[in-house]
C-alpha cells in the first residue's frame, strides 16, 4: 500500500497574536496542508477572555484542515475546552 503524503504547518507561541491568523492561513493554503499543529501557548494567560484568540485563529483556517494542539504553560483547561469546542483536537 503506498504511503499517503500529509503536509502539516507547525506553529507555536502564538500568545494571542491574532494578527498572525491570516499569515498562518496563507501558509496553510500555500503549502496545501491538511494539518495544523499548534505546539503550545496559543494564549498568554489561559483566561476565558483569551478564548477570543482561539476563535480568531480557528475562523481564519480553512474548514477542511485538521487542527491539533498541544497546550503549553500559558494555556489552561478553560482554553483547552474552547479549543475542543471550535473543533480542534487537544
């Protein structure tokens, strides 16, 4: 059985820099990526207010891309719950 190539874009330490949402989306589109891996620290403090940041990143990404996140020390269970709510694999 031939192996299927999977292209991923890996980002980390976004720290609520929602200005990067469009940049990440453009990189995903350009690469033809099927997966986005977020390697932690999507937020700065993991507060409920920062769920806005998760939503901004999620809305910028193409809907046919799988987003997998490994939360970091700046994230929290509140953030993880919201990531799951937007359809990310945590």
